[in-house]
C-alpha cells in the first residue's frame, strides 16, 4: 500500500472537506476503507469534470476574442479604404493628415514647432478665440481647435476650404469656421475680436504686407508670425514705406498668393512694421537664415507694455 511521508498526521476528514464530498454526520468515523476510496475517487472525477467545463468555457471565450479581434482588424481595413478614397476624391492635397497611424492626403507630414511656440508665447489663446488667415486645407486649424474655444480659418481658394470642411466633419470639430476670402482686401473686422492671430506661410505671399499687419493688429492683441524676409544684399525696392524685395507669384499654384507679385520686407523693416502697427513687444522665437525657400523667421508680437526686440 502507498506510504505518505509527512511529519503531521494525515487527516482524511480535512481532504474530504476540501473536496466538498459531503456526507452524513459521523460518517467519517464509521466508513469502511473501500467506501472511503470510492468516495474519494468520485470526488476526483467530479473535480475533473468541473475543470473540463471550465477549460471549454475558457477555450470558447478565447475563440470569441479572436473572432472579435479579426472583425476589428477587418473593420479598420474597411475604414482605411473608405477614408483613403475620400481623400483621393478631394486631392491633390498640399498637407498630410495622420489618422490611426496612417497618413492621408500628402504622402509625408512634417513636424513643426509652430503650434508649441504659439501656445507658449500666448497661453491666453488656449480656450480663447484664434484667427488663422491663410488656413489652406485646415490641418493646422484643427490642431489649434483642440486647445482653443473657437478658431476662424480664412482662405483664398474655394477648393482648399472644401477640403478643410471635409476635415472638420471627419474630426467633428464644431468649434471651427472656415471662410473663403481675399486676404489682400479683407478688413478682418467682420469676424469679431480674437485673443491671437496665428499667421503661418501667408505674409510672404501678399503684395501689401503692411495693410494686412495693420488689420491683424486691429482685431487681436497678439500675433504669431511665421514668414520669409528679404536679405539686405538683394535687389531691394520701396513699397508702402518699407524696403524689400518683389517676388513673382503664380496665382495658379495652390501654394502661391492670389496676386501676381509678393513683397518681402527685410527683417529690420519687418520689425519696424510690427512696431508701427502697435505691437509693443516683439520676440524672435526662431531664425532660419538658410531655409531653402528663403530666410525665414518666427515672431511673437503683442501689445504688452515695453518695447524691444528679443533674439532667440
């Protein structure tokens, strides 16, 4: 017969209670060895059946989870195809939009420090009203809308506004409004007052940058400006009291201005323009003199007291 090597006395009663075999009161004391072995075997069999049932349930659950994962993957592929077709129908795009790890529209999407610079320079713009002149296809506008209370995007080309409205619907950005307008002529005041103006890649496409900056100053106390400027050694002319360079524009190019020419002030003249337009504090956030499209600068200008220029 088998031997149990245990320093403590083996208690069949404890094992029986553990297996929940049950029994009448006093049965343990009067049961025969054969009856005890049979009862023990029945308990093991019942435990084995319970374990098998649990294993089947676990297997069924695993199978169900696998089916759900496969269905979700299939749904993601279907959504990807639908979104991709929707972007293709509205192309060609200038900007790239990233959704669930995939880029739609333009094949590449470049990261930019401009949003970070803007909100760091003007924290009051968070949960405030922002004006974005030159909103193009609305990709940056929607990024602004994630933190602002309301954003107004102004764009000169109707097809760009159509793409922007598509993105607005796709992301459910109810706090964004887009308008088609000629920013060479629009006075900006009809859209109300704003906490800040976010102006990227627009000023160097305008024939009269002085008029635009003065209009922007009239609707918001803060201006974030990302623009290109002329070098002093270029062939400069004077326009509207500013020294700068005249650049030929192609209105048929979706990334060009609506006028035949654009005027780039020199950097010193750009600072003077901002000061004369009422901005008391002008901070240079970044200078990119070797930019391949021409020297570029990021500026934060505001009506705060005190006047001066701050280099990065």
